[in-house]
């Protein structure tokens, strides 16, 4: 027979693909997966990629040049996509709402000082 073991803390270990990124955008959708409903959320941030900048000679000084207006393209940098069961998504939603309310309360308290 195995002996019952009680743990007092749950250690966290980072996955080999763990990410720690700033995000300010998300795309969410519900999907059916193996007969169950899941929520899929892709997190990212909007970025701008500079493609090129022309070198513009200074007409008054042949040894000097500046960079002119370049070409750039905007894009969404997707940094993580997570799929979760509905019960996990619901608990996450409630937790996030509580955290937002606490943060807003702290902001209000600080603004009154």
C-alpha cells in the first residue's frame, strides 16, 4: 500500500517554451475540440516593421547625409495562443475581473491622495 503524502505548496516550473511578453491585443473564439467546447485565445501586440529608410545626401555638405522617411508595414505580433476548457476559462474570467476591480480601487485611492 502506498503512504498518503500531504504537500504544503505547489512548486511552479517553467515549460521549455514558457513566454514572458507584453501583450495589449487578443483574439478569442470558441471551438469544439474532441467533442467538448473550448475557448481559444491568441494574445499579441501591434507592431510596426521598418522595411527601409532612404539615405538622403545633404545638398549643402557632400560628406553628410540623413535618413529620410522610410517604408514600414504594421502587423500583429502573435506571442501566444492558449486553448482551455470552459470551466478554466470561466474561472480565469472571474479572477481577471476581481484583479481589475482591485487595481481600479487602488487607482482611485491613489488619485484621492
